[in-house]
C-alpha cells in the first residue's frame, strides 16, 4: 500500500526495513481509509520513517521491543531541546501527533502492547476514588459531570489539606481546621461558589456516613443564596443573524456544513448537542419531519421540516464525504473524518459571527437558542408551543424567556409617578 503514496524504489526500501518495516504498508492503508490526502499523509509517514531509522540506530530489531518511552528521545533528537514553557509554537507537536497515529495503529494490529497507565497515588486517593465510584454507581451522575466538576474541585480542596488528607489524619480532623481550609478554598478557587458548595457538602456527608470523619462537616460549608430565573436570556437581532448567514460561502463542504448547522439552530432553537447527535435517520424526507432527540431530562420532539432547512441539509449532503460509516449528519471536514462533537458547535458559531463582523456578548450555540425563543414570543407564539419546540418537559423552564418579551412587558408597565 506504500505505492499509493510513494513511487521511488529507494524510498519504499527505506520504509520496509527495520522493526517497523513490516507494518508500514498496513499503516499507509490505515491513513488512506481515514481519508488523509497526500500532503498530511506524507507528513505523517515521513516522520514515522525517521522514527524507524532512529530505532535501527539504537539496535532495535523487532517492533515488540519498541517502548513508548522512545518517543521523547526521538523528539529531542529530531527537533532539538524543547522551547521555554509558555511558547505558543511547539515544533515537535506535528511529530508527536504522527507518532500517536503510528502507536494507535500498532496497538490495533497487536504489534505493540498498550502502555499501562501509571497510577498516581496521593494522600487522599484512598477516599476520593471510592467517592467518585459512589457518585457514578449510586448517585447516577454522568461521567462528564464527575470528570470535569467533582474530581477537579475535590482534588484542589484535598491538595490544600496536604498530609492531613491521609487516612490516619483525616479521621482526626477538627472542625476549626476544616473551616479554615474551606475559607481558603472559596477565596482562591475560580469555580462558581454555588457549585463548589454543592460538591463539598455532598463529599462531607459521604465521609460522615462512612465514618471516615469524626463528624459531619457539611454544616461548615456556607450557604449560597440562589434566585430562580434571575438571569436575562441574551438573544441576537435578526439582522445580525442574517449577516452571519450571508457571509458563509455554501459552495464548499465546510461552508455548506456550517450554514446547515446554523439554519437548523435558528429555525428550531436546537441545542448544540442535539445538532451534533442528529442522525440521518432522524430526517423523515417522505413526511417532511425532523426528530430532535431528548436532552437534559427533556422530551423528544418531532417538528415539520421547513423548506430552507431541508435545502440547506441537502446542499451539505451533496458535499458530505461518501463511504463513511457514521450515521451522524454532520462530520468533520478534515481527516480523520468523524462526527462533530457537541463542544465544537459553539466555537463554530463564534467563528462565523466573527467572520461576519458581528459583535455580540455571549455568542454561541445557547445564544441562537435564546434568540429563537425570544423571536417566537415577539410573534405572539403561546408559551406552551415554545416549550414543546424547545423540548422542555416542564413549562416553568420556558418562562425565563417571558422576561425578554418586551411587547407584553410594555402592556403591564405602570406609569412613572410624577412630581406632586
């Protein structure tokens, strides 16, 4: 398969020698199957060939003898010493990514063993890991919630306890020590105080229930006053949305994809995750309907497929790469081709707004959703209909948009009292 990328016999011979030689034909086919074009594929293969020569120089004769740790000496020899911390340009970045592709292929073909993750034992590992498993299995929290909220917040707090977080010392903790650590943590943490309070309070209750602490310290966590629906939803003017769409060239795969995504969100107020998870099977062309799957405890919705939305999706599907095994509608336009993640939608919206010269605070996927709801209220749509389209299970969730309905607010506004 190397002949697909290279023609010179001397180059092919250079690839097929050494410990990685028997795997390069398969690796070339691996890159081709993932849609890599000539330039990026040549870049990856050439760097991996250099790595193979590096292994030959060090007397490595079999692929099984290649440790993952050899990557770092090779990067230093290939690029020289690393730049200072904080530098934006990292020359070794492309080479490191090429080696990651190679290692992934070798592990897949069992030419290389998967490296064992090194477990880092900290003074508080004995209590943190069982607690996180408890959150997953008994509290049924999502893996994302645990990974990105509970774990980092608790690690920072327990790091502040230092040696007092070990099993023997934790049992002896006094309320004054815990209260002092909590105050420091609230003062230095960048997390939202309400979230931080919730996480720490649940953790201390768990410790008290399991008798890991001498008392329930959850009462030491300050109470955060929260007001329901205090924030005002931020929307965008119609002319800003239209300017964003006009600035997108729809004759390319990237432009057609982004245009279809934005039209979908503007037409139905869809969440970014709903757009990312939209499947080809969710579009019922025969009956002109589109299914929006349930998110965040809401409900699934079947909506009429509007003509502009259908045209935008069809335009993109004509550009969409054929032969991919994915059923998701929207894919990345660069290899390796895969479905867009939910995290990619908001940056996409922000990028398109910036390209159109539109400046608006808090721009992102949520802003388009708010814009749709505010626009629907301005056109006298019933709040129940808006809740149904947005997929809200409870209509109370939808009432936050009533604060942005200026026409209705003007009708109930009291006259300003004059001077007596």
